[in-house]
C-alpha cells in the first residue's frame, strides 16, 4: 500500500503545474463549501441566541408593522407609538404567561456623540421584573437601581466605553438637562443591550413627560400554548403582537433563499474542480500508456492499475480538501467580517461557526465526489491493452 501511494505521488509530480492548478481548484471549492455550511450553522445559532437574550418570546406594542417593530427592538431603536401601562394588568394574569415587563423606549439626540452628534438610546424598565427577564446579565461594576423612582442609570458595556463612565459618575440626558447617577455597568453581551442605557421606568416617564409605555415583554410558560396566547392578545384594542419565533422563521427563510443561491455557486465551483481532477488524471493516463502496458505484461491486473490511478485521485482530493478547510479555519474571522458588511443587521456573535465535525464532513464530501470523478480515468487505465499501448508509443 505504501509503495502504491509513493508511485501515485511521483506520477502527480511529473506535471507539477497541472497538478497544482487542480489542487487550487479543489482547495477553493472546499473553502467555499465549509464556509457556507459554517455560516448556515453560525447564523442560526446567533439568531437563536439573540432572541433568547431578549428574555421574552412575545412583545405587545402599538399597531404597526410587526417586523419593523421587532427590528427596531433588536437594534435598540424606538418608535413613536405608545400604549397604556394599564394593559400590563390585562396580560399578566393569563394562565399561559410566566412573566411580563413594561418597557419605555426613548431616543434623544446627543450632540457630543460621535462626529456631528448621534442618538442615545434609553430603556425605561421596571426595577423588579426586567432583571428577572435578563438573568444572563452580568455586571462589570455595581448593580441595578435602588428604587423605582431613582435618578439612576445602568449602562451597557459599549455605552459606558463610549462615554468613558464608571460607577458613581453622572450622565446628562440629552435634550432634557437631567442628570443621572451611574449605579451599574454591564459586561459585554454581544447584543443591542451593549449600547443601551437602562433607567427606572418611572424615572424615564418623568424625564420624557410620557406616562405610557412602548412595549410589553412577555415570557411564556414552558409548556404553554403560545399560539393560543397570541390569538388572545390580538383581541386587545389597538395593539400589535410580535412573536420572535415568527420573526426568526421569516428571517431564516430569507437567509435560506440567499444560501441556496450561494450554495449553487459553490456546487458549480466544485463541479469545475472535479472536471479538473478528471482532466488531470486522464491526461496522466494517456501520457503513460506505454508504462501501463509494460506493467500489465509484467503481471499487473486491471484492478491493480485501477487502484493505482484511483489513488492519484485520492491524493489530489484529500490534499486539496485539507488545504481548503485549513484556509477556512484561518480566515473564518475575515469571512465573518465580510458577511457582516453584506448583512449589516445580522445578529451578534460568531456568524461563521466551523468546528472539527463540520470540517470532517466537508472533507468526506470532497473526497467522495472526487473519487467518483476518478472512476472513468481509472477504468480507462485498467482497460489498456499491453501490446497496443507499447506499439502506439513505438
């Protein structure tokens, strides 16, 4: 077996340029394929993580486009429509509901934020219910508010970094000339919460002069019928119900459509690479007809010739596949950055998730397809007639 690999390897080295070009084609195909499969896995995991990090599965807000509203919520934005806070009482006692939390989202223009100013996002949250919705929150410094009317703020990681604030510092609410004391700074979460400033709900209502809320976050009980709850919530007057499960499914359908198109391109690239494999091995066979004829006159069986040529295919495909997968691992971070440029509203976290299991699966696909491509050249080599091949070379 060792000698057969050595012979196959030396045969491939006879035409270095042709062999190298074939290897590059296989390498690029495997790189694209494993990156696409990694994106499929990573994007879905990141989206699930972002939705789970919301702390609730349903949102109730004033009527409007539900997907636009969900996008604003995920990106830390705010809307101009409000609902009465009393609506919380009509939801919290339902049997399907585990917890609810009222939220007031407000955005103020901050002239000192970035070049030419920017928008500062504030979330007015209930000091008791909101922290229970976000049990994964970890504090770098400090903690939550001391009471529901305190002039205090908890800053997300990026918000604190941008404004260079520590616990005990004061921040000025833009446009309102109101100071808040920073009592907590969160650890990085990789979500929109990193850029948000959290304030007690009643405090933000007082600052903004609005005694209403923009959103009610609802955490559904584990075994409850969420579809039944959604239908009941739609009966409430002038509200829109947003299910993040539906939003996720809609987004994943859009991503799946784009992924099919890109995957088609990857398959075409793989077919082109496999055509290169057939060409390389077949040309190698045609150039060695006399050698193959001599081997047969010395007692080599058609099966021996077939396996020898097939081994060349195996070396090409496995080498190119390993090299391409290695590049995918090395440039996974770059691939992640490029995906985010194309999809600026992608969820936080790793979008291209490549692990050993996925790498081995891709390598197996490349090798199997390559070996299938090498059947014809190997079969043709096995059918060579010794005398005719020797005479043709003479």
